[in-house]
């Protein structure tokens, strides 16, 4: 059995972001939760092969839920690429966007490593 569940709590001023993700575990545990001083936003099953179908907001006024059509993200990516090869404009993230996102993730990883080693 493989255990690879990761839970990260990232704090910035009055904002706390909680990410729980697992490749081996159930997609039902792959959630994004953002806590604000006045409420929270939750996206259940955020990290998977399909798009998130629900966005939940929590405030002093109660809970609100918005639903969206679930999309097979890999299929949509391939279809978009094929349309682009036929001359359609590129939809979605560019290679530059991907590189920028990777640089942010590497910086987070470096920061976490430095904070645990005292560097």
C-alpha cells in the first residue's frame, strides 16, 4: 500500500489556504480550502482528472453552493490542442504560464525545506 497524502496549510496575513491531495487515496479527499477572516471557500475534489463541480462559500450569513458542469480536463486539453493545430486560437495555459507556475511551486518547496532545516 502506498501512502502519499499531503496536507499543506499556508498562511498569509488573515488568509489561510489548506490543500489536501493524494495520488493513491480517494479523489474525495483532494480538496482546496481557503479560510478568510470573514468566511471560507471550499472546492471539494479540486485535484483530479475532472474539473471541480462544486464551489462552496461559508460566511456569517450561512453556506452557499455553486455547481458547474464536470469536464474531463485531459480530453478538453487534447481537443483544444487539436483545434489549435487546425488554426484555432490556443485556449488555456501557455508554456510560459506552465513555467511560471512551476517556478512558484519550486519556490514554495525551497521555502518549506529551508524552514525545516533552519537555512
